């Protein structure tokens, strides 16, 4: 796991007393404030931890830092996959790997990147 030494505990650690783990479903996470209130555990600290996990975007960001990734080993495969996807999206006659993208193609890729927000 990647941990920022200057950051506080993980939201999962803060909410462990309410039964929250990385395997808690997003639907079950919606009920956590009620559990915290019932057990008199709702504090500004636990509220902030729940706020980090309650949205899909926030939870994905928290979960991202739970993985230990060896960047040097993963980077060549990731670059090859990105090049393949760019070539696939550009279609025949489109830019090749390493060629600059048009503004329109870059805007489409950016829109696809942020589309996961539910």
C-alpha cells in the first residue's frame, strides 16, 4: 500500500468500528452514518472519513492508493495499451503512436476519463 507519511489514517481505519472495510458495498456504505449516530461515534473526524468514501469518485481515489504497484514493471505494458487504444480510437488514417492528437481527439479522451463519475 502507498501511504503518505503526512496524511492521517485511512478512512477505512477510521470507520472500522462501524464495520466499514474495502469490501463494503457502496449501497451498505450509505447506511454508515446511521450506524455511527446510533453508536455515538459520529464526530467531525468520522464524518470526514465517510465523506471521502461516500461517492464513487472519492472511493476510487482512496482505493487507488491501497495498491502497491511496481511502476517500472507496469509502465511498458501500460504505454503499449494506451498506444493500442489511441490507434484504435483514431481509426484508419488517424495519428500513429507518438503523433500529437488533434484537439477534438484529446477532448474526447478527457471526456471518457471523467465519465466514470456517477
